[in-house]
C-alpha cells in the first residue's frame, strides 16, 4: 500500500505535461490489453468453430456419399435412414448451412444422374421449407440467398413465392428472381419481363442471355411484348435477343422502335437492322437522317457501309460535307465503290486541302 | 494382385470423397491431396500409376504439379487434369507441360472411371 502511495505522491509532484503523457500511456496500454484479450477469445472461437464445421462436414460428406452409392433402384432402408438423420440435422441452422454447402459443392462439380439424386436428397431432407422461409426474411441478402438456393436445386414449385420478388427494390434480389425464372422455366417465362419495372443492368442482361443459351431447345417465343415494353432495359434486352437469335420476323417492331424516345435504343435498333440486313429501313433512316443524333447518324452510315446500293448516291452526295469526320470518310469510301468517276471528279471540284487529303487517302486505300 | 495407385489432388473434399469411393470400389488405391503441395508429397512417397489433378488449388497449382512430375521427378505416368469453364488456356498449358487428358467440370464420375480404366490398361 505504502509503495502505491509513494507512486501516487511521486506522480502528483510531476509537471503537468509529464502527468498527461503518463496518463495517456496508461490508457493506451489498457486499450491494447483489452484488444489482445478480445483477439485471443475471437481466435479461439473461430478455431473451435472451424473445427466443428470440419467435424460436421466430414460426417455429412460421408452420409451424402453413402446415400449416392447405395445400390438400389428404389429408395433403400439405408437411404431412408440417411434422409431421416439429415431431417433432424437441418432443424439446426448451423448444421443446415453445412449440409446445403456440401450438397452445392458436389452438385456444381459433377453431372449425370447423381445430380438428380442430390436434388432428391435436398427435397427429401426438408431443405426446401427452409429456403422458402428465407424468402420471407426482412434482410434482402437472405432473400437473395434463398432464391439462389432454389435456383441451384431447381425447385420449380417455388415459382409463386419467387415471382413476387421480381420487382424487389434491391436489384440483387430481383436479379436472382429473374435468373430463377429463366433457369428453371427457360423461354416459357420470358414474357414476365414485360411487366418488370426495375432496370436490368447490362450485367443482368448478360447473365440472362448466358443462361438462355445453355438450353437445348432454342426456340424463342414471340418477344413482341418485350420489344414494346415501357421498361427501356427490357427493350434493350429484347433487342439483344433479336440480334443473337436473328429474329428477322421482328422487322415491323424494329421499324416502330426507330422512333423510340431513347436515343440508345434507336442506335441499338439501327445496329440490329444492319445485322439483319433489313434494307427496307434505309429509306426511313435517310429521311430522318438530318434530324437524328450524331450517334444514330454514325450507326446508319455503318449500316450503309454494308448495305449500299447505287440508289444511295444522291444521299451520299448530300452528306459529303458532314461535320463529323467518320461520317465524311465513310461517305467517300462508299462513293468510291458505287461511282468511281463521280468520286474522282470531287477532287477537281473541291478546293479545300483537307478534303482533298481525305479523297487521296480513300483513293489509295 | 497389388492395387494400382492413383493420387487425386482436389481441393473440394466432397468431390474427392466421391471419387475415392467410386475408384476404390473398382479396385484402385486412392491417395487424396487437398492441395498441390500435398499432392507432390504423396506422388514422391507412393509412386502412383496415375495422377488426377485439379488445375486451381491452394499453395501449388495443378500446372506446377504436372511440371514437377515431368521435369523434376521425370515420371511418365499418365496425368488427367480437371478444369472449370473458362480455364481453356490453363488446359492448353497443362497439355504443353505433359498432361495426357482433361475433364471439364462438371463431369460424370462414370466417364472419369472409363478414362482411368483406359489409361491404366
């Protein structure tokens, strides 16, 4: 006690600055001590947790493999016993997560009849019920995880519960719902997109297209409702489908979309008209050329590069002096092909050195 | 008759167990490694007649395992690599390093068994 008293007396006699430094040092030391103890506890907890996960993982992996390799056409008593054991395990969230992760780990790596057996085990062990409970969660990421799980195990029966999340305010959830419908119902459910109000990002669209292209049956239903959707991103997605599946039948809808309010859509339409070689659209595009945006004009000139005819000459001459360099260059290149004499005569007529340089370039390339 | 030895290098423990079960049922002796480092140790210790290896693994990749077997241990034993979608370039590298066959994931265990039987004669 007297030693402590001496320390406090000595501390009181110290100058204020030294007292502050000692106090701060003492507080920091205590904080570090608390943090070290906290980290030690956390590390021990995580290690124990990991060991428990490994133990259960090994146990369930053996159950799964035994289930898959039990020789029987119909469900054997051994398989029934495994299902019953799993049914008990999945009541516990911790164990349930391990079971699901094991089933998924294997399902993603193998193909063939075993995949069906894994799927059957998922259903028989009662995991569908828990995935459906996730869909009712207040946390969006749990809902998204639930939908993804249902997609991965191909649970078609959850259709009605998933559909209500198509316009979920969180794009991650709506994307999972869209992938669920496309992955499980293929082209049948494509029409649902026409009513989707949320925007499909480019990444969402790429993912949907990737899923669609994996199916054996590539017969596309009528996508007119999608092309006429009020959702711009849905129209863009439908246009991508038109291009990928070469939907020449959509010609009339594409012509209507040339007057779409979005410039990006109009440009995309011109690119698809070019891809599908719909030359009937040229006259409309020529008429609207002057009132179009520069991006649309460039898209049309690119189209003209592939679809030019002798009849296009007056249009080309009209746009020889376009302000955009690329358009001007393309016009000269096309003109050189369809009427070389006219092209050569330009050199004499035009006195601007820059223009003459362009003509020389086109002439020599 | 002694069983033919196979080293399986695969970081997915469930898949390893499934393949072990399948191949042992057919009379092979399986040594399982969960990464490339363990695979090299098992190959050096057990002198297997076949190696099955995933390309992407912790510590040492499947490509390094192939390179070690062909260039350092100078073994001519058949090597089958497992690859996932999008690893086409890796597969080409594996063949350049001396792999004999490949299987793209997801694959059928029955198909793997046929290939193993063919390679081990």
